[in-house]
C-alpha cells in the first residue's frame, strides 16, 4: 500500500501544516501552480515527490517538473496534469489521449475547486485537491490524502487547512 498526499495551487505559499498532514504519506504529488521553486525543493526534501508545472509557474519550475506525468503507482495507471478539465469537459490538450487511453486515476489542479468525480464512460476517477495556497477565489485551503492498494484507490480524505 502506498499512501499519497495530494496538493495543488500553492501559489508561493506552503502551510507548515502540510508537513504534519503528509507525515505518514509515502509520496507527495503536486498538481501544479507551485508559484516558487522553494516549494518544489521543500516537498522533494520531505518525501518522494512528483509534480507537474502549472500555468503560473516560471521556467525554473518548468525545468524541474514536466507538464504531464503518466506513471504507474502499484496497479494504478495515473495521469497528472495541471489543466485537465473534468469528466464530460476534459481540456482540449488532454481529451484525445484520455479518450483513446484513459488512466484509472486522472489528477489535475488549476480550478481551485476541490472535486472527486468518477467518470463512468471512461471508468476513471478524477481528483482535484482544490487549492492549498492563499491566492485565488477559493474560500478554504484544501488538500487530499489517499491510499493506493494494488489496483484500488482507498481511504480518500479531504483536509481543510483553514480559510484563505
């Protein structure tokens, strides 16, 4: 079993509480809009890390993280990107591939809207952890934790960090 901490849209602010909530996680995944390379560095030092760059991220972050990551975690095919849309409204840059070869778990950020949605047409789970930073129109800063156990995604938790 692999315990995952999922975060997005920090926009240059990394709450110290993230380290407490992700302390028992095996890996940290960030779905883009870091806002600062220092956040990439802090998370990389803390735990095994995967991240994708977001639309606000500069060249330094784009050199450190790809635009898309597609990988296997245990028996789960995962695709993480920053701007991905959601079931029924996938972003144009991912739609052809997601229709042709859907992952089991599709993760994105960007919208600052916390979302957990199953796509029955493609048999995939879509996750957006919302925004953990202080910039944007969201009211509450959020992140997620979950387990990947073989080919199952289990024990999904939404964590509220407090008001923006």
